[in-house]
C-alpha cells in the first residue's frame, strides 16, 4: 500500500519509527513533512496528506501531532476525508471496519512507539465492512454536499 504521512514538530521521532515500521512491512511511504524540529503549524501537513489521499496519490494517510487532534481536524475539512484519532487498536479497527476512515491520526504526546505500531498494524489489517455501514458513511458525505 502507498501511505502518505504528515506531522508537526512534536512527532518527528515517532514518525521516523512509524516510517521504518511501514517500510519493513513492504509499504511505500510518502513523507509530506515536517522534517524540522522547529515549531510549525499542523494544519499545513494535515491538508497536504488529506489532498494526497483524495487525489489518489496515496491510498491512505497517517497524521501525527501532539494529540492527533489538530492535524485530524484540519484533514477533515478536505472533502472526502474521514480522519480518526485512535489511541488504541480497538478504535483503529472500528474506524476502518465501520467508518471506512481513510486517515489515521494519533498523538505523539499520547501514545508511545510500540502502541502506535499496534494501532497502525490494526488499521492496515482491517477492511471496511460495507453493508449498513456504507449507508452511514454515505450520510456523512451527504453532509459535505450540503456545505456547497
Ligand atoms: C503543538 O504544540 C500542539 O498543539 C499540536 O501538536 C497538537 O497537539 C494540536 O492538536
């Protein structure tokens, strides 16, 4: 799978761990930054990854900031994005299985490296279930249409 990854300054070390983990599993990773420890604005990187997911440049996205919140909120402003903050594997599984989320977010100040890898692994191993969940995801998309 081709995965876009983005982060702010709080997540440099964790991102490096996650990229290594993904590449060892045979995934292709596109790094949208930041790669500087200087304080930066997470919406920039949330939007970059979100646009890459929507355009099909990457299959799915991973976003990391301090909490996972700000960067996922930014990504969720892009039409077609369903970004979920997951701090444990159960939510990550449900976010794929029931919500067909296309971006996983978590917080570098919330989860450690090993837990983050379990979350990522669960996310990547879980397929959308469809059925009644498709109707609900379509309802979310319909809300976006009303904004235009
Ligand atoms: C940066 O200090 C911090 O606000 C950011 O990483 C993130 O947690 C925002 O939601």
